[in-house]
């Protein structure tokens, strides 16, 4: 199987090269370009494609891929909201993903965002570098005894629950499939109303698109902290800006952004940012943004590479597809 890898970064390649060592049936061509209607032609003469979170795999792209004879779409991520599944099914394509590369990696990044915001360590770092040791303006708060609401309790949500229990937090969970555990299962309205900190861990679907909007913010406590390491479009960015301006939202930690495909994973330091909403978000002093790096650990990249190659080999060898989405 010759696979065209779209949106590849240099940091990924050693992990995939290690994973295909000795696997003569799989070869990889790394492409920096993201997949879309204009770049789909690059997949011609390949047997399969492999895409990441911000690649566009819509109906038009799938029809192009099908015309090249491609029957396999490999996702080197857990989410598949960027793939038009009905179009893939209509063209008899296999779609496989990496369902759980390292739940702890993302959960620990959530904690990093929470602690950085709550203790203002990013501001303290900059002060000390300028020989400013003044503590005024750096007052924080404990995670201990705070009520933390987790929306979506899959593997990442569960990993976060376990960490928060170690801090002595009171954990609320909203998830229709949640099983009893070391947390309190509740409905969305109660979670929004009672939580001091809210962390999003649900998939992006038609039902969860802009789940956090003006109505949701109106139900939250004044000064609430919101963390999103899941999918950018769970959050209505304009509603978020309004909540920051009125101080309803006291802290915001983002590792994802609704329009991140035009920004993240690239160096734009020599350019003028054309995204006015993003520029407004990062202008608030109580907002912390990282560029979709929650997954970015050695352990997670190893698991992503191994599972992606395992998925490819199962297709090659006509084995049952362990991680099949479609």
C-alpha cells in the first residue's frame, strides 16, 4: 500500500519511519500540503491517503479520490468530523482512525492550562525575566475543593477525572453514556450552573456545534474558567468574546479554535493575522491559547504512528478492521 500523507510535519516522520520498519507492504510519501479540492490531485497513483484534523475530506474531495481508485482513508487522529462519511460510504471507501492515542496526554495538557491560568505562571515567567518579583496581580486560586464540570467522559474525560480527584476537586460529568465512577453524573444545565471550571471533551457533531453559546454562558457562574482541548467549533467564539468582555468568563484556555485550519501547525510570525476574531480573543489578558498541542507527547506520537500503520496493514491483509469508522 502506497500512502500519501497530507499535512505532515517534520516531527511526525521519525515515528512513522520507525513504525514501518520491516513492514515491506507499506510505503509513505510525506506531503506538507493539506488536503482539499485543489490538492487532491496529489493523491493520484496512491492506494490510500492519510489525513490529520484540519484536512478537508468533503464530498468533492472524496469524488476526486474515488476517481483515482483510492479506497482507504486513514485518519491519524481520533476525530472524524472533517470526513464526509456518507460520501465515503457511497464510494465504497474504508475510513479508519486512531481512537485513543494517549488520553493522558490531552488530560495533562488540560491541567497545564488550568494551573497556568489559575496561578498566572505565564505572567510570572515574563516578570521574573525582567527582574520584576512583584506579586501584585498574580493572585491565584486552589483547584482543591473547586467544582469542575467535564462535558464528555470518554477516555480523555476519564483520565482528567482521575487527575482532578488527586487535586481534591469535586468532579461533575455530563455524558449520556457515562458509567458510575469517581465523579457525579449530572445534566448539562446543572453542570453549567454549578461548575467553577468547565472542560470540553465531547466530539463535534451537529448536536454539539456551538454547544457553548450565549445561552450557555448565561447559566454559568460569574468568573468561570472554560477549557477547550476538544474541537474548536464546540465554542461560539463571538459569544466567548462577549462573555470575556462582561467578565462572566474569568479565564479561557484553548488548544483548539473554530477556524484553526488557517492558523495552526504553521509559522505565521512574519505575517499580519487576518482573523479578527482570533486576534480579539488573544488580546484578553485572561486568555491562554496553545496551537493544538494537547496530543503532542512522545508517547502519543508513538501510538498514533503504530495504530495508523496497524490500520493500513489490516486493510492490506484483508483482516478485520479494528478501528473502522466506516
